[in-house]
C-alpha cells in the first residue's frame, strides 16, 4: 500500500515539474513548447505565452485561444485578446469597428460563459467583477468615422456571473475598500460592493468624506452623512463647507452664516455677507463690504475696516487698508505697519470660490510671502519679519529665496 502512495505522489510531482518546465521556443516564425528533455508541443502557433497554472494563451490566424499542457484547446480561437483573471476565469475581448474599443466577457476554464461578451471593460477587484457597459447612438456617419453619443453604465457581478449591482449606474467612485458612491440619473447613493445600500438613491449631490462626514443635498438643502450612511445632520442648509478640524461653515436659506461642529451643534451665527473657513481658530469675514477677522465665537479680532485680505492656509494673515498691506497674527495683533504695496504668499491661499482649501505641501519650512515696499522687494514670514531683506532687484530676492527651499 505504501508503495502505491509513493508511486502516485511521484507521478503527481513529475507531472507538475513537467508542466512548470515547459518553455516557449520559436522555429521559422512558429511557436511551440519544450523542456530540458525535448520538444513537447511542436511549433504551430503564430505566437505563444508561457504556461500559467498549466494553461497558456496562444494565437492562430490573429485569434487567441487557450491550451493545456497536453496541447488540448480549452478556449477556441475566437477572440482578439485573452487574459487570465485568475486560475479559473479568463478575460476575453473582441474588437469593435471603432479603434481601441472592445466587446469584453469572461469565460471559465470549461469554456462556459460567466459574463457575456457585451461589456466595454471588465475588472477583477476584491473577488468581484466590475463591468462597464457602453451604449452608442450614432449621430452621423462618414466614410472614415462616426459621430456618436456615448453613454456608459457600471455594475458588479460575482465570480459566478450573478449580478450584485446591475449595470445601470452612471457613475461609481470608491469610498473605502468595499464601499462605493454611485449615481443613477440625477441621484446619488452609497452602496457596499456586496450590493447592500447604505443610503437610498435620493441625494442630488454627494461630496467627499472629511472627518467621517460627507455633504449631501436633497432638493436645495445640504446636510451631512457618516460612512455608515447615517444622516448626522439632516439636509437644511443653503450651503456648507467640508469639515476640517471638525468644523464646517454653513449658510442658511435666510442668509445667516456661521460655524457648526461635527455633530451639528451651531457654535456661532451672524449675518455676514461672506464668512471664510476657520483655520488657526480664526476666520476672515466681510461686513458692509469690509473685511475683518473673527474667532470661533464671533469675537472681532481685526476690525471690519479693510477693503481686502489674504491668508495662506495656516500661515500669513494680511489685511489691506488705503492700498497698503499689514500683517496680523491669529489673535488679531497687528505685527507690521500698513506699508506693503503688494503681497504674494507662496503656499496655498484660501480659495476665492470656497470657504475650504486643502493644505498642500509647501516648498519652505515656514510661511513666506513676497512683498513690495517703496519700490523694493523682500520676503517676509508670518510674523512680518524680513527673511530676505529689501532689495531693488526682484531677481536677487528670488535667488536668495531659492536657497531657502526644502531640498
């Protein structure tokens, strides 16, 4: 009995070694397979790939098929391109009449259809098949090209070809490893890749997550949901910013603006014309067409007597009066006189169209700005101190600035 098991074991090992040793070779522009012993599959293919899991993709007459180590045809020569998704699924593609466009499907190793050949793209991710379906409407035809209207929809299938999400969605965006933001028509929802809906398909806008909060809109009102799909803050605001440091800026439908924490508690509200996003625990605001600086409780730090302002994100704070700029700190203390004719900050400024700006990597170790003073140029930090002294030559100032860059 032991001898029988030894014989079977050695046979299995020898077969595996045999398959693993097969290498592609070419004679007279035809490809075959051989091992150290000799030729195993005579040259007969237009092209051949190496064996993977005892299967190889080969070509005849410009068509791809799949063979096993016995040269038995597993997948017939019916496809323009063929790939292995894994050891049991094979991705097949045929060209359409349009350049670089294909009809794609998935077969198993028994040549059975898992996903029919009707999709424009298919991806294998996390043991699921993500599909893209393209529908063309030809508007006009010429000898060389067509003018088309193209609509793409997306869906998910399991590895047996059963639909998890039918390919009827206009858009997919990954949120987490197993969560998607999807759209259909004018509505958005959040869905697990197993097909479970975390929210209804009811939102007319759906933002990105920051601090486990995403802005959503129903009709003309915004609120926030968390990553479980729970509406932490019911849609009720005219506009909201993204959450940064667990604070958002809101505007109500009656025009009131203010700050709100991550759980929906309103920290402060007023009737400012504009309220920017707070960073360093202060925010620029405009009242009666003049700019000032306030803290999170609404206390005025810099008076509303300025016709302009600029802030680097978590850096330089400057206000302009009578065509001259002065530097302030986050407590509202004035650090310089109103003496700069111009000011340019090198880091990320607050967005002119939004109250939130994502901090980008700066090229310097500290917040710096280029200033013009009495027809001379200099570089200052967020305290208003000269890092590069005043110089009539802007080029020389920039040469000095270059030496300060992070290398």
